[in-house]
């Protein structure tokens, strides 16, 4: 997962097709960039084909941090695999699988 200038300026994080713990540090650094710029964030999970527990937990923690700031977070395109994993962990309400 990498953050390109387009994503940074648009306030959008696009998740790759199989985000996993081995890429969590990169995702974490991306999230820190968004926190540092104090902007609203959109997370796009459209292309997610599989996702592990650690990555979902990281996304939930990030979502909570953003929501506790003066910024907003929105979710788009939660794929079936993404939402199924979040639901099985009881975390679907935090990642907005309905929206």
C-alpha cells in the first residue's frame, strides 16, 4: 500500500485487494500522514478481495481517532469480502458496511 500525491490531496485511502499484517506498517504510516494534515478521510474498500484481522483492527482504530477529532471519515465501496470479515469480527458497525 502506498500513498500517492493524488490520494493525499483528495483525502482518500484506497485499500489494495488483499491488505494484510505484512503491509500494516505502511498503512499505518499512510494513516499518520492523514492525521498530520488534519483533513477528512475517505476509505475505499471496493477492491478488497480478502483482509486480515490485524488490518481491520487498524482501520477501526484509525476510524475512531478520526471521529474523535474534528474531522470526518467516510467509507465507500465496502466489498463483500471486506464486510464479511468485519461482520465476523463484530466490527462492521465501525467500518460502515451499510454505506
